């Protein structure tokens, strides 16, 4: 039984429209939803949180059709879901009272509440903040408290809208680990949105992408479709584009789709001899900075993305229009 | 000038002796003002929240009306209710005129717009994410409503205190609807008016001191809440 089964959903506000033909979410799975601002990630989560009533279509939650007009059953369903809002708001109360809130509204009382609250605050290293009020917290602390307020609940679904936004870089890994641990311990469905492809990859094998209000399977960087040939000496290669041959380490003959992780690509000013079977001469078309890493788009007959650190970028002194060599191992080419 | 000093001297005696009539008069004022404010709070809070949050046609006009009614003259309320409650009026048969109930009703009408207006402005000043946050954590719509009230608690208390201060010090409604009946509906303000017209100042001054003390206390409370509101930035 799927946790969610969405069928022919339409929901709109002003000029924005959410359109989901068919979409299922299973338990014991982490889903990462990628997409630019305004693509509908938050609307999707509001819909999954059963806070928005769709204009058309059906939502099945844990096998039953959700009746948005029946307050009581809707509330029961909503209470199986824990939802972290984007840029969350902390009530003007102590950290402890904030974390208690979801338990209190569910009718938990006394010792049971304190036991759970102390447990999650301890696990998230927030115990020292327990008596502070919301206004006394830094942005990163507030985000972690808000996450604790959600994770303290024993839910079947956790909806996390950009859980590591506003958090300093050092805490990102910790929070990701806490989310992964929660999946292990609860077998819940965890659906999180993120801007970062890297984070999506780290967290999940089920990456969805939102584009203009509709859900699509994620399209990877450096995804190519071509035909795989096995030569006499066992060397396998795929021809993509008009004149590019990419060596791969395995696979059988026929049409395939492959992806190459941009982080596996090595850039150099000169050609150098190495064990990498793939080496191409190309021209830098685009340079984008994403904090510590730089994304480069290089044309080798087809466009290829490569990710390098800020440091090596500066060291190499690269510019748009420059010619570079790129190389990667045959084993870095993943066949989908 | 001597009669003024004499009045003040006697006033202190009255207060220190806790004269029975004096105590009753203060009690009537507190009881009527407290009841009317409590009722107005119970009715006005939900209406204020609704006015602040619901989008409907005529909302802006309603807000303007409420804000105008916040400075409703007491004698106008007295006049309106008198005409309704008097023997010839539509509710004359209830026999409410010159009772504490009539005074409470009048003060309720006076303070209701104040509570609604101030509650609405306190709720409108809240972060728009409060309601959604409560719902996202599993609150029912009632629980979310109480979360709103709790977030606006300082503003709500300020509204209630301001309302209490207004009715505690009013004289028009108490006089016209209570009738200033000794030992029954006579309260602080109507006594002061009567004693002054009789040329007797002692009791009036004593009661005036009580009024001033209460007004001072109310303002002190208000100021402390406003300070808190500013600090938490609601």
C-alpha cells in the first residue's frame, strides 16, 4: 500500500497551477524533490500535508481516499504527517514549549511528553537551548529547533521543506544524518525539497523534479542516450552526439542512457596520460559559482558539466571560451 | 479654600476607616466593569480574530465602523439603551432599567468595539505563518485559533486592560441606566457626580482617589505589556 497515491490532481492559486497526473510515494523511502523557486515544491508539500484541497483529482492517503470536507477524518490523517515548513516560524515561547506543541495537540500528556522532548533535544544537541525563547536563537538554531519539533512526532510521513536552509555548512551533514537515521528507525516516508542536487543525491535514490507545477523524474546532469558497441577486444563505447565516443566499463550492446557524475570529471589545461579511458578536448561555454564549488559547462561536441572546487578553479585560472582537456574513467559512466 | 482641604482630610479618614458605604460603591464599580469587560472579551476576541483574518466583502468598512465605535460617547449608549429598556420601550417588560444588568449591558456595548478593534490589530500584527505552523504540526482549527490567541497574548491583554479602564471610569451609562440608586446601583463615578452637586466633597475625593489609583494601575500594566510587545516584535 502506498503512503500517497495522487491521481489527476489540479490545484491553482493566482497564475500558478499544480498539475500532477499520477504520483505515488511509498513508505520506508526518502524522496528528494528538486526544483527552482516557484516551481511548486512547497505547494506539493502543502497538498501532501492535506492543508490544500485540490480543485480536481483524488488523493489516497495510506490506502483511503481523503475526504477534504470531512474535518474529523482529515484531522486524523493530518496527525499521521509531520511537516517542516519552509523558513519555519517558532512560537513566541520557550524551545521546550515549541517542541512540545505537536505532541500536546495530539493529546500526549505529562511524563510521556517530557521524555520524548528531552530525547529529541538531546539527539539533536539542542538540550542547552531548552529554556531559551524563540527570539533568543540564531537562525541556524531556530531551524534545528523547528526540525526537532517535527521529528519529535512519531509520524508515518515527514514532509521537510528545505530542512537545511538557514543552517551553517557544518550543521548540514548532521541534519542529513538525523533525517537518514529517522528513516532507518521509523520506516516512514520522508519527502524533502532541496535546491541542491548534491544533497538530493546524498539523501535519496528517488529524486523528483518539479518544473512549472508538475512532477517529473529527475533529469540528471550529463545524461546521454546513445548506442553501446562492444568491440573485438572487449572495449565498450557509446556514441553520443555526432562524433563523440564515450568508453564505458560494462553493459551489453544496444541503446542505453548513461549519466556521468560531474564530480568525477577531471579538468586540465594540457592532455596528460592517465588510466582514464575518456579524454576529450573542449571549450568552456559557461561558468557558474555555487558557493564552494564551480559548475563548468564544456563543449566536446556535446555539452558536459563538470564540478570543481573554487580553489582549483582559481588555481587553473579558467575563463569562458578557453580550451581545456577533460577526462574521466570508463567506470565513472553509469548506465541507467 | 478651606472646604477643599477639609474634604481631602475627611477623604483619607473614609479610605482608612473603609467606610461601609464607600466599600460597597467601589465594589459595585469593580463588579459591573469586570463583568462587562469579561463578556466583551468572550464575544469580542473571536470577532476580532475573524475581522483580522477572514477576507470578505465589506471587511474594510466594518473595520472603519469598529474603529469609530471605539470612541463611542457613553451618553449615546445610555440614550439608546434607555429608550429600549424604559417601560415604553420594546424590552420594557423585562424590567431591566435601573439595575446592575442594565449597567453591565451598556458597558458591554461600550467596551465591545474596543476589544474587537484592539484584538483585530493585535492579530493583524502577528506573523502570517502562525496559523499554518500550528496546522502543519497537527493542530485542529480550534487549536490553531488558540495558538493565534496565545501568540497575540500581550496584545490581547492590552486590549482587555484598555477596555476595563474605559468602563471603570465612565459615568454616562451608569447614571442613565443604573439610576444611581443608593446601596444598589450607585458606583464610584455616579457618587462623585452626586456628591459634587450636593457640595460635599469628602466622599467624592476619596472615590476620586480610588479611580485615579485604578487608572494609574491600568496604565502601568498597559505600558509593561506594550514594552513586552515591542521587545518580542509582535
